[in-house]
């Protein structure tokens, strides 16, 4: 099964992100060949795990569900961006103005737990963001139009209070992914 750990956002935050996504799609969607994330699938990935053998999945989930010593915290959406930051875009996202330190601490703890199970360390540095779209093709001029549209967007100040992480199984299909919760990881203040 395909697994990842994420934090879920409040309905208000998801509605705000969906409005931003719709505005970008309206402004540049016809210039890009992209898959836009459905509002019900919007989340902040803390640690992508990937494909795990079914026989091993229960042990992975059991290792991840104990509480994490990170106090509950708020995340706040900020400005839009894209990966890579220059050249042809591959991912369109909304960044954060609040909550990065706590998300980074959560990521480090999940990384530690997965390393103990023999998983490899992630090669890219952790960068919390809310993915809006995955770009398959950006014809000439599309990146510039996307940058202009993102700069015209007012940064959001939508907030979510985070009290737990969720371990999800990702079911991929021709109609898009469906995420099934497999366990919850409470956040607790450090002693």
C-alpha cells in the first residue's frame, strides 16, 4: 500500500485554498497541462513514505501512531509559489507563514521512526507546502504567466489549529487519488 503522513486543514482553510486554486486555474489553467488537487484532497504532507508491502504496513503504521512530542500549533497559509522556483513549473503550491518549525519537528520525528524500520532518509530537504496542482507540461510562456498570476494573488491568512497528524493510504485511480485514514498521531506538549 502507498502511505504518507499529513496534517489535515480546517474547512475554512481548505475553502480559502480552493478559491486560490480556482483563481489560478482560471487565470492560467488553459496555458498549462496540469492536474489540480481537489479540495477534499488538500493537506500538508509531513512525510511521504511511498509503497509499503501489505505484510509490513501494519508495523509501519504502529511505529508512527504513538504521540509526537510537539505541542499543538497553528499553521497559516501564505503566498503561492512553484517548484522549481525558476524554469518550467512542476508543482504549484501555497506556502506557510506560521507553523513551519512545528511541522519540521514532526517531520524529523517521523523520519527517525522510519529510519529505525529500515527506510531511507528523504533526499530532499523538508519544505511544508499545500500542493494546488502538479504540472505535466508548461508550454513556452506559461511559467511567466503563472508567476504573474501568483504575484497578483493576495497572500492568504487562513489558519488551522493542528492537534494531530494522520497516516493515509493513497488509492490511485483514473479519476484521481482517494486518501483513506489509517491512523492518527496525537501531538503532546514536551515534558
